[in-house]
C-alpha cells in the first residue's frame, strides 16, 4: 500500500498535487461520444457533461442549444442544426483540454471576482500560486429571478457579491485572512461603506455581507472577463434565435426589401413604411455577403426577413429568461442587434397581443362613484361628519 500517493483516482475525478481534473477515462467517453440521433442520446450526453460542469466556466451558455432539443416530444433530424453541432463540439473540446481546478490553500488570501448582467450572476474563486498567477478553484453562476431583472445595476451587482460570498461560504467564513472581492461596478465600493443609505434593499444586503471578512475593490470590466462571461451565460441576447445563417441568407435574398436595396429598384412592391425607411436611411444601408446591415450609431444591425421575425420576438420576449418585458424594453433589446422597417409597430402589436402579459396586467383601478344612501322613512339613516369652517348664513345662523 502506497502512503500519500502523488495522485489518487476518485469517482469521476483525478486528484493530484496540482489540483483536481476530470477522470481521463470519462473524458475519453465524452471525446468518443457519437453525434446524438435521438432525444435519449442527447439526454445521455448532457448527463455525462453535467457531471463535469464545474470544470466548464460557460457550461450553461455552451449547452443551451442542446437543452433546447429536450423541449421536443419527438426527435426530428431537422432540429439538429449548426448551433447544436457547435455546442456539442465545444463541450467535447473544453473537457479534452487542460481543465484543472487547483486545491485551496487556507493560509493564503482568497480572491473572488463577481459580475452581474441583466439576466444572470457569475463569480470565480481564485488564489495566487507560487508562480504569481491567479488560478481558479471554483466557478458559480445562476440566472436572475424575474423580479431581480428589474433591479438597478447597483442592486444587481451587490446581489452578485452576496451570492458569491454565500456560494464560497465554506472557503472564506471565519477566516482571519481578508478575502479580496473584485467588482467591475465602481459605485458599489462606495455603497457598502456609506452610512445613511435610503435604499432598503441595499441596506439589507449590506448587513448580510458583514458576516464575512472581505475587502471590496474595483476592477474594470474589460479585465474581469471570467466573472463577466459567467454572468452573461444567461444573457438572452446571447441565445441566437437564428438557427442557421445559411437559412437567413436564403430568406434575405428572396426578400423584397433586400432586393429594393440591392438593385435600387423603385418598382419593387414595398409597404409605405418600408418605402419611407428606405428613402430616409438608404445611405446607412449596406450589403455584405448577401446580408443587409443598417449602420446605426456606428454599430451594424442585421436585417431580419419576415419569416424570422416571429422567432426573434419569441426568444426576446416570451423566453423565460426574457421576462415578458414591456414593448419599449423589448424594442430596446431587439434593436441592439437586428432591424426591419416595421419593427417598432410589429413589436408593440406583439406585446399588446401577448396572452401572458395581458393575464398578469393589473390595469388601472377606477374609484367608485359617490352615491347617496337610499332612505325608506324619515330619519332612517343618519350620517355624521366633521367639516368646516363654514361661512355664516344670511340669517347669521
């Protein structure tokens, strides 16, 4: 029997002096896993990959196209698109790369990097090694609840800090060594130290994180890449509703508006709104590789033909992570990446006809009108009230 071996194989893992990595035998199973041809095989692959998600910092985002297949009752080969194949290949690539989580050293300070996007929270637990490099110990992330998506940026960022401290509680709680917590939201460093806050939500979260020995420091978002990617793993806009770029190109080439822009043909039949948009924005429209773009605020936005608009609105309004936002907020979300001439009217009509939005809308409550109390006999009802001062009558009564 070997005492204190240099490496030890545990269920599904390989533990060495450097850290914890996936079991090579199981990684080989993932590597050789054939392309799924049924819902059952997709479930089998996800079950195998799910076991190693702690080694994959963006697992939720990467595996999203595969989880979308589980919504179908029956398997159709057409449902396996380029998005699913890229997701399948990326999970296999990440697991077969050098995925290693180092062991924690409780004699050294821990570093936590947090971030909050509009739809998710993310955090990374790090520690500096002997080679002066910061290496990961654990990754955590979660999606925001519907009510949390309506919070301000500062409230979400503070929620991200609280979430990270609680997730890494067993590493840092009670430690005499101060934990460094990094955030890319500069105002947060003042919120946790300012007295006399008026926001009750911020006060409650500030009191909860006082259980930990930590120091909050600002780190610009451009250098906070790991936590930022984890928080945006639940970003709705990252879930691209276009299943295949080739299908988009084919539909675009058959679209009348695209043809009018390409050929500068004024005889092509367009709606009044499309004709007006083309007349005013013609100089900002450009075509590249059969894709039509509108340059707005120096940012290219791709044109969406009619057959894809329903999918865009379903994903960015009806999706559980989208939150059934108002028409104005849905427009702001869609126009970040896409455009079509009748977009504003289409989105308003879509949101107004949304059954879920209508069912949850409270509406304006009307005040009941004041009415006199009916009386059957004299002195049947007596009402007493206090009012005044009243002007004297002509009889000085």
